[in-house]
C-alpha cells in the first residue's frame, strides 16, 4: 500500500516523449528527460534527469523529453496533399549560448504543456510564413540543389526559432490521408451567397482571437532582448546603421515594458471592446514582426549584408509602428 | 532587383465608357498615416478603408513608406475599388502591370482578397473583378484562393508571333469537387476552343492525372485561355502545371508560373522540347519578376542563350529545366 502510493508519487503525471513534448511538473526529473526552471523574467536553468528540482516560489518548473518527434508539416495551405515528414530532436545544449533557445521557447510560449499537435501547428505556421515571404523556397518541380538549399534553410529556421534540430526531412505524398476534393466540398457548406453591389462598402471587421493580447506582449517582453543580443552579434561592416538598429530594438523593448494595460484607457477609466480588439490586433502585428526577425536571423548568414540590414530596418519600422498603435487611443472613439 | 517606382497609376473603365484614373505616389512615412487619400471626403475615406483592408492579404508588410492615393473624377459607383488596390500594389512593387493597367471591380470582402463583381460588360483591355474574371487577388499571380470551393490556378506560357507581338498568354484551370453521387467520367470543359484543340487539352489533362494516380471522377474541370487563337502545342506544360497547382498536387509559386514544353507521353510525366528557344527566352527574361518560377524543357539545359540565367535570377525569378514533372 505504502509502496504503491510512493510509486504513484514518483511517476510523472503525464508521459513525456509521445504526444506531449514538455509539461509543467515539480519534483524529480523523469528518466531521459531534462528539467528547466523558468523565473518571471524569463531566465532559465536546467536540471539533469533524476535530480530533484528545487525551485523558488517565483519560478515555474518544466520537464521536457528531447525526442525524437515525428511530425508532418504542410508547407502550403493550397496544397494539403503535399507534406514534409520531419523528425526533430531537442539537441544537446550549446555550451557557448547563455540560454538555450528551446528553454526560451518554453518560457515565452509554453502555457501548461507543449503538446505535439500544437507544436506542429507552430512549426507549420513558421515555415508557411517564411515560404510566403521568400526566405525559403520550395518551388514546383524542385531540383536537387533547390531542395538542399531548402533543407539548410529549414534547419536554420527551426533551430533559431524553436531550438529544435531537424534530423530528417523527406517530402511525402499525403494523398492517402488527405482528400483535397473533400476539403473543398466542406468549404462549399460555409461559402457565402453571391454578393450584390450596394451603394456603400459594408464596414468590415477583421476578427482577432480573444485573449491573444497578453501572450503576445509576454512574447515581446521575453524575446526582444535575445533578438537584440543576436542582432548585436551579427558581423556587419556598416557600423552606423547597425548601431541605429540596435537602438531602435532597445527602444522597442522599452516600449513593451511600459505598455498600458489592455482594458484601461487611463487609470480607473475602462476601454471599449472595439478599442481592445484594435489593441490586440496591433500586438499581434508586433509579434509577426518579431517572428520575421527570428527568421531573418536564421538566414542572415546566407544573404547579402545590405539586404539583411534593409530587412531589419523594415522589421524595426513595423515593430515601432505596431507598438505605437498598441499604445495609442484614436480620438474619434476613445 | 528593379528599383521601385515613385508613382503608379491604374485606370478604371466606367459604365459610360469614360475613364477614372487612380494615381498612387510613395513618400517616406515620417510618422504619418500608412495610407492617405485625397479628394472628395466621403470617397477618400472609403478608398483608405478599401486599401487598408486589401493589405491584410499581403505577406510582406512594410511601414516605412506612405502611399498617397488620388482619383481624378468621382465615378459615383464603387467599381474604382479594384483600380485603387492595384495602384497601391503597383507603387510598392508588389504587382507589375504589363501595359497601362485598367481595371473594374468592387468587393465587400477585401480583407479576404475576394473580389465580388464588376459593373461593366466584357472588355478586352480591362481586368474585370468577380467570378467571371479575377475572383481573388491571388489570381493576379495565378494562386488558388484558399477559402473558395472552386480551386483555380493560372500558368503563363510564351506566345511567339514573330517579334514585337510576342507576349505571355495564360491558361486557367478551375477544379470543382464532384460528389460521390454525380461522379462519372471526368468532366473537362474547354469553352471557346475548336474541337481538335479541345481534344488535345483533354488528353493532356487525363494523361497527366493518370501520371499522379488521380482517381477518375473526382473533379469537374474548366479550362480557360487568355486568347483562344494560337498555334502549336507548347502550352501543354503550362496547362498541366496549372492543373496540378489547382488540384493541390504541386508546391505553390510565390509569383507566376511560366512554362513552355510539350509531351507525347503525359501519362509518364515526360516533358519534351519545343521550338523557338531564342525568342521565347528573350520574352521570358523581359517579363520575369520577383518570385516567378520558369520551367523549360530539359533539352534546353546547355543551349540557353548567354546571360539568360543571370538576367532572370537578377530579377528574382528561378529557372529549372525539367525532363519530368514533379520533384527532382
């Protein structure tokens, strides 16, 4: 009786390494897993397997299984039958880095657990965005050299953005599992009826997911300083441009630190729901710029220096614009 | 990379035969609004809203520039909207018009990139928005709409007519899923073409679907050509690629798909050579823009004109000489 109780305490509440990559848990780090303690400022430290995690009250304890994990990505929304079969691992820590990228991912994007399906969606979104923007290229009738370039770019992107290493990546035909014709038929049900021309355009509202503001600001708060640090490490000849960029990213971090609360127009003065949606939308725009910055850092070594700086200036401009709009309250309907 | 223009204009053909011109100019942002519209207050507000909504469909945001838009007359209708969106894209280098652009279209769903309709009849030089013309902003570069029940993709092919009249023609393949109830033979409609050419189109499509083991009776297909009168069969590779893109069997192109090639064995996926390499390459090198994908027959591999590859790559397009459709 006593032993079974004891064993139950010892056993991890969720099995890591299968459908769950990482979960918050206290106590002893399970076998083959790695423990990470994350404090409120995003600083992390690791525990080896079998070690009892002793954490402060302000820290969250995580455990993750390094894998390997098999997942299938769909690089293009318009081609759901063409997939990429990936095998990814969280590799042994980089001794030169003061914080492992996967630990930062846990700190800034982990909620209670990181599930494989949710992780796959995040990877999918990152790869799809990069293909749309032209940072990666996977064109029709891909040639061998183009595939190798894509593989190199994919490895760098996923390591820089998520801290995972791609072991294996092969193109797969999902025709047996995904039926594009059936997917299209499902759209028919949701399709809107034919439109009729009216005198004035209907006011359109671009929907935003509710509750997306706080995670977005959290990501900006935790990830802008590491992005700036990596930008500082870039080997660039144009000193003045580089310094100006670093200052702009530092100011963006400061703007995130002093960002007003979502629901308040002024202390004690609530803000309307429409304005809250507007603020959320701009916070998401700022996060999109942050994602572009990670992707650009990943490919910075393969692109001409002038282009890298130009892209960083564009990203900095988008970031400043989105953060200023997140803060502002338009006069007409404040 | 070609430098961005400082200003661009797009005309709109109105129902009474007159033109309204939307002019867009670009200047440094300097802390101002991203889009500014001048002119009649009500019209300017609507134009700003339309352009801002249409920008939601773009992948590449750049807030360093301000675009100032103006329209010379007040059309009184809403069919200038498509022209305003095009002018906004042209001035930022996101869309390159071949001739002086002329468009007519309106929409209540610009944030989805969908164009709902147009208010004038058919006109050769005017791009018409709506289901019978350009139904989706992605169709400007041939991509299918990821929210529509009909998946349609375009591919371009060089039309060689001896010198200055050379141009790129397009072929559009639209596929609609057939339900299990009305499944029968593959229905392939090719309106506007003569009977022999209809048969050739049908055989090429059936052959290439055989190649990727597409089950019969799955799609109802419509094939449209930019202009139905042309000679030769070098359009076949473009047709097959458009069909594969529409059926989601091929990776999507960022820009346009430009292809030339034919085959006597589409069921094996083979691509064979066509005539007129020099003028076609010259045309493609002139027309290629950033993100375009150019597919040429394998036999042209070592024979391409000097400087062609450099010129095309400098414009941001990619080239592949293929002996077979599909990867590698």
